[in-house]
C-alpha cells in the first residue's frame, strides 16, 4: 500500500472517529458512570473556582470518604490531577462547560488512534495498522468511553505514546526518543494501577533488544527510577490525608469473586463478548490470536497478558465497573485487525476471497450493531438530575451548601454547581430528620431530590417543616434555613 494512500485512509479514520465522538457532546453530565465523572469534573471546575492547587484537588462533596474521618476540605486524592488540570486550562480559555471536558478526552482518543496505527503497522504492516485504528475508532464501547470526563482516555494515550517511543528508541538509540519514552512512562505510571502492568510488554521489548545485557544499561535504571518516582512521591503525599482517599481494598477480591464462575461470566461473556465486541467481533479476535506469531509479534501477546493480569488482580473492580476494561480495547483492536487482515489480504488457495471479505464485513457490521444496542443506553441522562441542578443554580445564591437526597452519587450535587453533601452524612441516611438536623448544624441550607416520596414519613416531615423553593414532576427543592413553627 502506497504511503500517500495510507495517510489518506488514516486521516479519514481519524475524522470518522472525531465525528462519532461528537454524539451528545453537550448533554448534561448525568449519563452512564456519571458518579465518577462528576468527581473528576468537579476537581477541574474547582481549580477554576478556588485557584489551581495540584497537590490538593477538591470535589464538591463534603461527605466523608471514610466513616469517622471528616472531609470538610473536600479532598479527592486518587491519581495526580493531570487530566483535571488540562481540563481546567481549557475551561479557563472558554468556560466551565462539560462539552469542553469531553473534547479534551476526544482529542486524547484521536491521538491514541494515531499511536495505535503506528505501533501495529510497525510489527504487522500498514494494512493491519489501519484496521487496528479503524476498530479503535468505531467500537461503540470505545466511542462512549473516549468522550467521558475521566482520566482513562488520557491514560490510554500516554500508554500508547510510551510504547511507541520505547519502540523507536530501541530501534534508533536516539536521545529525543528516549526522553519522550521516559516522559510518557512517568506520566503513565503516576496515574492508575493498570499502566504498571505494562512493564511486562516493555520488558519483552527491552530483553528482545538487549538480551540479559539490559542489566548493564545505565539508561534503563535511569528510566525506571524517573518513571516510578512520581508515583512513589504522590502516594507518600496523599498518605498524609487519608480522609481524601476513597476506599480501594475492595477492588481486589471482594466476595472472593476471582476465578469464580461469575468472574468469567462478567469479564468474558458480558463485557468482552457482548458489550465491547458485540458477539460478532469474537471470530475476528480468535482468528488474530490463533495465527502463528512472528518473534516480534510476541510483544502483542505480552501486552494482552499484562492487561489480563491487571483484570485478575483487580477482580472485583473489573466485575463491578465496565469502564475498568478500557485498557483492553487497544490490544483487542490489534488482534481483531490481525484476524481481519488475514481473511482480507492473505493469499491462500484454501480461502474464497469473496467469501472471506464478506465474512469480515458481516462480522464487523453485526459487531457494531450489537455493541451499539448495549451501549446506546449509556448516553441517557438520569431523569430530572440536570433540571434540578439547573434550578438550584438559577434560584439560589452561590454560597449555599446543598444536601442531595437521591443517593451517594455525586451527579446531582455536581449539576447544582454548589458544594455540599451527597446521600447522607457519616452514619446518617439521607432521608431522615436526623440527617436534616445534622446538615443544618453544619451550615447546609438546601435539600434537593429527584426521588422525593411525599407519602413517606420523611416526605411528610419535610412538607410540614420546610419551605419548598421549587417543585416539578421531576424534582423538589427545600430551603432548610428557617424551620416552620
């Protein structure tokens, strides 16, 4: 395939990826997994409201992340807020609207599409590289998770850039390539846990190049120290503020689910088979996995093994949350592309070119259709959350503290553009007289809910004792400042 034609096709794929990710770009932040997106977006918005403080990212929620440990500073100490800082910078240029945060994620995803093509084409040829980029661009699961307000799209970009410059440096021994490799490694490893598992395919690349002589390479020790040091420093820093660290031990193996039937069902059947690959992507994936690899192609198998190691270690997290499988997407696309390229382009007298081409097209179309059938509901906005949030933001002063009565989900609180509490405070439940009294003592002056039951004991108590600011068929807002006598 000629280079000019390759560039034209790649440009078309990137433009296609961009256009697909614009779907519902301006929708309120109340869609699938908005509970986690809301905290990420709140950190970025508060960087604008309160000035940028990288070491103390703050959400809107003052509800303790751990029982008995007040979090009045609203600290949210997970990964270093690199993504949030970039979003805040974009907000500062334009405005703090969620569509701009989504655009940040989209542009990272477009960069990932390019790097995936470069990596796959290096080892498997341009045609397979283009197919890898195409699958990455059009998979409905990946489209949705490429425009969420989460750090994952950025992390995938960092991972792929790390691989690309590692490969370039090992081929060229160029200092600029080594510098970029180190830089992207540093940012990758400082974020979430799964990039650390990618040390396995990186180790394969290094040993393939140097053999066990890599032990004598001083630059590799420098790379490793520089890459891991930010993670160590960040973990040390946040350890001083345990009130701002969400509980995470349950992510490993809560309920001893690892290797149980439910684990395999959720990961392989529900997520990989149905949600990501829409059933019909499996034949292409299996074909790509079954083809005998060349020595350099073992890199992709070590990459896949690393991601499955991550899924196994964080078994409960992966079973509970479908966005935990985002790291699988690039490598699944590579193996699907490998299988599709074999059926489309391999010269084999045992194959009918027309039939094999038709089968690839058939599998691709049905894969996208069935995956979209599962993913389309992800874009739906939770009923009333956006309207209730907009009403609070329009009717009440900026400094009021809000209690949301729906659940521990921060989505409604985020949409009010106010600080406050979600679900309940400490050991209190959200919809009780005791919680309202506690919140009033702490300065809370507004209660808002989209799930208010007028006929419950709590509903009758609120209606009898507090003034309604606004009510519709989807939400209700109470003022808590002055209790009726």
